[in-house]
C-alpha cells in the first residue's frame, strides 16, 4: 500500500471511528451540552440587553465568539472526555484491542485513526453548534463575523479539541481499568479547566507576584506565561491575539503559536509512542 | 504450500511480562511468560494447545500473533522469519481469535467487520463472513443484544478475515452450545483441509480430543511435549490401558500377568464384581491379551468385559504436569517461571 492509499485508509478508519462515536448514547449528552452552552451562549451574549461581568467591550461578532469560547472550553473539552476517556481502555478490557492490534496495519496508522476519529466526533458537532451560534449572533447584532475571524476561531477550536483528544487517549491507553480511566480523564480535564486558576495564583504567590489584585499588569503577565502550560490557556491566548490591539495579550504572538505547536506535537507524539508499544 | 510442510515454526521463543509499580517505576520486575518454546506446526493441521491455568497458552498465542513486540527466539511463518517479513506481511498470515471478547455497544457485527476490512485494506463483504459463522441473520443486531455464543461467532468471523494461513484460536468453544460446537469443529476441519493451519487453545479437553491432529502441552511457560497425539503419548509415557471386568475369582493387586505388565487398579464395579486396569510400556499384542484372559479364567474368574482404553488428554496433561485433580485441587501455580529443561535460568534474566 503506497503512502497515498495509506492516508486514504486512515481517513476511512477515522470516519468509521467517528461514526461509532456519533451513534453512542454519550453523543446525546455531548449534543445537549453543546446546544446549551454554545448555541445558548451565542444567543444570550449577543443580546444587546445582556450584561456580562467582563472588562471586555463586546461590540463585534468576533468578540462575542471570543466570549463563547469560554463555553466551548467547558462543553467541547468535556465532550472529548466523555467520548474518549475509555477509548483504549474499554477495548482492552473487552478484548477488542487484541483483534485490532493483530490486524496487518501499521500501529501508527491505527493510532492516528483513533485520534482523528475522536477529534472528528467532537469537532463536527462543535462546529455545527458554533455555526448555529453565528446565525443567532447575526440575528441579534445584524452582522456576521468576517470569514477570517470565523476560520481563525474554528482553527483554534479544532486545535484545543485535538490537544484534549491526544491527552484523553494517552490517559486511556495508560489506564488498566474503568475506574482509572474515569479518574485520569476527568482529573486531567478538571486540572486544566477548574483548578488552573488556583495553580496560577499559588505559583504567583510563591515567586512573589502580588496576588491581591488579579488585574494588575504584573499578575496578568505572569498568568499569561503560566497559561502557556495549559491547553485552555493557549486556546484563550490564541483567540485573544485576534482581538483588537487593546485587548491583546502582552505575550508575543509567536510564543503563543509555538506553545500551540508544542501542545499539538508533544501529547500527539506521546500517544503514538505509547500506542506502538501497547499490549492487549 | 503443500499440506504437511511446516506452516509455523518456533525456535527458542521466550517472552516475559514486565511488572511495574506506579510508586517505583524505576524498579522493573519480571513476571510470568513463556520460556524457550520450540514448536513446529504442519500446514493444514489442527494443533491443540493445552495446559493448566496460567501455563502461558494465551501468551504464546499473542506472541505468535505479534502482540508482544519484543520476544526472544525465532518465529517463522511458511518458512520465513517473521522479523524479516515485515509487520504487515507477517500479520496478513495471521487470524487471531482472542478469548471471550465481550463485544458491547450499539454498533452491529456488520459495522465491526467493515471496520476491520478497512484496516486490512480488503474488499470482502462482511455478509459472507457472517454467513460462514452462522450470523447472517444477525448482521444488524446491536452488540448489546447478542448472547455470548453470538459474540464468540463474531470474534471467529474477525479471525477469518482475509483468509489467513494460520488461525490462532484462544478458547474458541467457550459459550457455544453443543450443536454450534459440532459445527465449529466441522468448520475448523474444512479450513484445515483447505490448507489453513489452526492452533486451538482450550480447557475443554474432551472436545479437543475430537478434532486435533497434534498436541502441544505447556506448563509454567515451558513446552513440555509436542507432536502427534501418539508421539506425545510416548513422550509422556501415557500408554493405552487394558481394562478387564469380570466376576468370580478376582486377580490380587500384587498379581503378575507377564513381563512389564502392571496392574494399576483393582476396584469393585457396579454390574460386575471387579474391574482392573492393566498398564504396560509399548503396544499390546493379541498374545498378551489372550494370556491374561487365560490366566484369569484358569483361576476361576469369568470375564465380562475386555477393552483397550486410550489415554485421554486429561491423562496426558496430568502426566505432563505431574498434577492430578486429586493432588492439585483448585490451586493455580505461582507465576514464577520454573524452567523444566533449563535449570539455572535466573528470575531477572
């Protein structure tokens, strides 16, 4: 099989994997989350009568999308956890993994198809929800975000879903039973989504940054650096970097893009390496 | 490949599981595995792989199937070293049916097979495969609604994908009803007749006796004996027994019936007054049998039954392991390798 055929085969397998996820009952839970958070958030935030406790002036559709990204962070990443926390461990427990690993397919290709399948299963409904959200923003504000802004938002969203897919499948390949799968899956998501602020404040306090004022420039700069070590932080920084110049992060854009590349490369490579030596 | 030529040969194959502890990941400990396994399986034959729990049957099958990346020794498929064949070419020869795959979810057998067909880059129809295993009417039944027997058939269908030359079946009869077991045996024989080499691991020794051509006995990761059934019987010293039942005069336990003939058991038996089992090395001649009859009848005994009883797989397994149901009970051996042939191999090797 030549390289092109192999890539086509991986895409077909990824689609098979995604279809399995689409048909799973968990997808219902994910769709409910996405509709509630992304679609609902887009409608509510673009309503001119609504007020958000944020220092950001949200006058443009992209700024609304930026705020909606908080809901994406919560719902789509949780969706990856929902679909992927037992992506490998369940197959290992049921014995299906032994059948898959004994097939004449390169393990890298098989791992990539699992990864892409999970990514597609979350990215497609997220993008559809965001597209519905954009329609609602247009209804409320009378204008769409520019094509560039829309693509930029989707690329960043695709990236964070990819990072979480890598992390979840890596954790799932390490877990030997359902309990550890749940613990690792939810634990990692909670660490980045709910506990990260606490980690940032704790580290800031330890190195002597004033944490009594979380809006101080010194703390902001410090938290931006710490955010580079979290997928959620990098996602937010990426989207912020496309806001108007007043609201942009202090960090140079290339730092943020390097962090984004590293987040794509390191967990992805670790997962592929882990899969290569996986035993049923 | 002609029938009778070696389809699979193993030479000095060894694999041991590495045990790791989360708290001390730098400390690596070697666990159970297989040690120095030599085996040759002829093309178009059915090999029965037997051994007690934890003897390494599944590990051996997984090693042959390439699931344990690094192993010692050489595995040859159809005369070619699997390492030189390359991963994909080697795997094309193999069909693995793991033990008790617990298929679950809302997906269907058709979808499962379609996915595996894509993985193999084939253009087969799942329908044909499901027909072979008697599942064509359940093609679109969700996995959650399938019985264990149906799941077992689906697993077999997965193993048959791509028409592999070597089929590795781990406890394939589990969960199958008696009729399905008979059909399964017939299917394996048909496959073997068409040149497929089949290795079956099973605890169901009575069933195995019905369809295997050769045997391999594993114990504590070691290959104790392998070859045709008669060869294994010779290696293990399991010879046919002559069972004689009768009434009247009963031969004494210390009785002698000729050179090399040992009276193993003398017990009362319902319907007759007594029953004895006679054992000897080598085959029984008709003269020897007549001598025994004459000896008993000459002493006033009356023979009701004279029967040659072949050793069962259970007898061979007991002889190979030195353990019987009476002595071992339910106890499973520990996971340390106790090299039977190569004493002196260190645990950390």
